[in-house]
């Protein structure tokens, strides 16, 4: 809330409607879409984006946490984790991995590494390898494109 918040998204009435609201006192609020937490000392941490979160078996999974674990493998150059439809669990994780040049790594090794470092419901159920992740002009991974691509391939 406050005068430091942008008045609106330029030429994006849909984004304006989804991102701004007023409270009971008439204060205007921006809903950034960031998922965060406050620690015991009052420090704020941004952990991921709500739109990237998926729910697996009733549990919230923030892909950034899973990606950080996968980045711990020295062969991994880039990674994105997305939620994909699953009949039993609603959604499960799919890791999309770019290996560093000249490196080899089996999907099972990535899953085993995740099993050793994450709660069971956070472990990706599948891994795909690609050459490069799609990114926007600001360098952010286009997870929406990855999800659309996976759903299109799965339904073909």
C-alpha cells in the first residue's frame, strides 16, 4: 500500500484487475504474486511465485526449493521444475534439466538426489533433458510455456 506502488500496468487491464485491490479502509494494495515467509526475527524472505507453486497430494510444493536441490548436482547447468497433471496426486513435479556441456547424468540420479534431500511429496516424479530453457527478455524462465508444451505433448 502507498504512493510508491505503480498506478497500473500499462495497457494490461486484465493484470490490473488481478493485481490490485482495496481494503476496508480504502487503502490500495498490490498483490505481487510472490510467496514469502517471515522468520522469528521478523526478516522477510521471498521463496517463489504463487503461480509456479503446485499441489501434490494436498501439499504445496514451491519449485524453487526443488530447483535449488537439483542445482546442487555439479553436472546441472540449468533447471526448471513444473507441476504436471497426475491422476492420483492431482499434480506431481517434472524437472526439466539442462546439463553442462560434456556432462552426463541419468534421470534416476537426479530423483535419488532429491529423495535424499527433500520431503517425499516434493521429489519430482519425472525428469526431461533439454538443450536450453525458454526465457523472456529479462532472463526469467517461461514456466507457462514449459507447462503448455508438456500438456500438448502428453495429449498428442
